[in-house]
């Protein structure tokens, strides 16, 4: 079936820092979709005569690619806005107790359904997601994602040094990971990620086995945390005294590859940045959780000097919003705290195509280009009285920046997955 959408279209396919012509904008555009895939895009006046019998749906608002959340924890949904601790104490006090409940498949099913609906409500159509150590937590997420036709990458958490009730073993971690890969590989729009929680939660033997799993399955990602908090970094240095730095603690076990996605990366040495660039691994920048846990501000200047691959993540539940718009606004503020400037178009790239490339799905989503899947969000610049007032008469850059600073879930009017409306504001 072929259908078309007439709207103002905006996407940023490449990092505008490196490609000044990366911004693509049609003030009156047409997006033509066949069986969920974009087959044409351009100015309405140029394309409409080529599709005379195709029904056209008019979308009031600014249409952007569906957001791609490069790092988020679905089991932490119910612990968002938990008061009073930095990272390690926050995990012990709030998160580990909550994650134990995911031994119950019914609980995992309920949270996964709410979580994915919340992503859609915020315009997010693809994500790299942490579950828990429990095999069934992955099944629950993938089942719910398959039903919603979303592009979700996830994988059972490995943590043989975890607290009681959240421990696996090297053997069980491998067996469950391999079973999940067999069960879900190639289904729908799903992808798998080998997922050691972080360096402190796994033994050397399990980290080595995670590296072996990654090498044995060239179609999977590796997803973990890196250099998020100064206390965490100190604990990793004490645990791995022979390592040159935190990244090296992973590198020794074969976990630093082009398919590696590291969340945070706030406290990185130049040596680590050089190694990340050399390896092709990348960083999911998570400004909301970094601020909420008092961890610090990501160093965009250092990352750019080393040419690091970057994406953007909400990191719920330390992150305080599912909104990638809001998270992009916080990224601007995090950059400014280090006297760097984050252009609103680059922020949109981070939240869409940048994250998609980081997750190795950039050929499928993130830029609204011909051949990509038709995942997109319709943004409403008049969603609130303040937004309407601020954007009245504003140019494109001003409107986009206002949406990032003042916008949140209220600014998302509709979310489309594979060309079908998956969520619409009441």
C-alpha cells in the first residue's frame, strides 16, 4: 500500500559539525511511503504530480525522524525521580531492589508495555534498552516491542558479582544470552546486545566471556556503562589496578569494538578517547541522569577533538524524562557548562541519526531518507501557550531550539511507526 504525508519536514542525516549541508528541510514537503518504507521525499509541488492517485494525509506540525534513544533502562521506570543519592548508593538504595521484581514475568510484561508506550508518547521509535539480569525481562520487552513494531535493541544483563537476587554466573549468563539470541534473532525489528552491567558487577571471567560472546556473534552490539561518576571511576581503578584507565578495564576483555556502545563517558582520559576513536566504539551522552546523580557534564570539546561517535540517551530512571526533546535541551546546557556550543540542529542529529548510527541501524532509521523505515514524530510548536508565544514568527533554528528547551512530551502530537500512527495526543 502506498500513502503520502504532506507536512513541514526536517532531518539531519550527518553531524552538521562536519557536513554543513546535513540539514534537510522542506517547508511544504511530501513523504511517500510504501509498506512502511519511504520511497520518495521532497517538495510537495515537485512530487505530487508523480503520485496522482495516492491518498495524502496532511500533518499539521514539524515532522522529524522518530527519536532514537541510545541508552535507557526499562526496569527503572517506576524508580524515576528517586531522591538523595549519587550513582553507587542510588543503585543500592533504589534500583537493585526494584530490579529484583523482574523475576516475575507478569511484572516485567506490565512494565515493558508501559515503558514502550511512554517512548511512543514522547516520539521515540527506536532504543537501546537495558533490561535486568533475568532472562524473562528480555522476553517481556521483546514481546511488547514486536507487538508495537518498534526497533528495539536489548540483551540480558550480565552481573555475576551483583547483589543477592540479581546474580547470575558465568555459565548461566552465557547460556541465557545464547538462548535469547537464538529465540529473538531476525524477528521483527529487534536486535541483541551483550550487556555486562558495568565493570564492577562482573568477574574477570564473566567479562572475558562477554568478550567471547561478542566475538562469536558479529550481528550483536555490546552495551555497558563507562566513566559515569568519580566514585565509580575510583572503585574501578581499585578493582583493576593494572588497567590504564576505565576503558582499558573493558578493552582487556575484548569489549571495545566498533559494535560497542558505552553510556556516559564523562570522566575520560585522552588516551581512552583516542582508543575509542581508533576502535570505532561510541558514547551515548546522557545529560539528564548526569545532572540528576551529580556525576558531571559530558565534555563535547574533548569528544570532538578525538572524533568520537556520539548519540543521545535519556537514561531513565536516573534520567528524569522520557523526552528526547528535553534531553537534547539538557545536552545544550551541559555543553555550555564547559563553554561549548551545541547547535540545535546538531542536537537533533544526536537524538536521531547520530544515535541510529551508534546503534548500527543508521541505514534503516534516523534521517527520513528514501529506503529508510517511515518512523517519525509530529511536533507541535504551539503545544503550550509559552511555546506558541516563543515560536510565533521565529525561523526554523529558533523554533527547533525552543522545542528542545521548552518542549517535552506535550510537544509531540503524533508518533508514526512504519508509516502507521502508533500514538496520537488525545
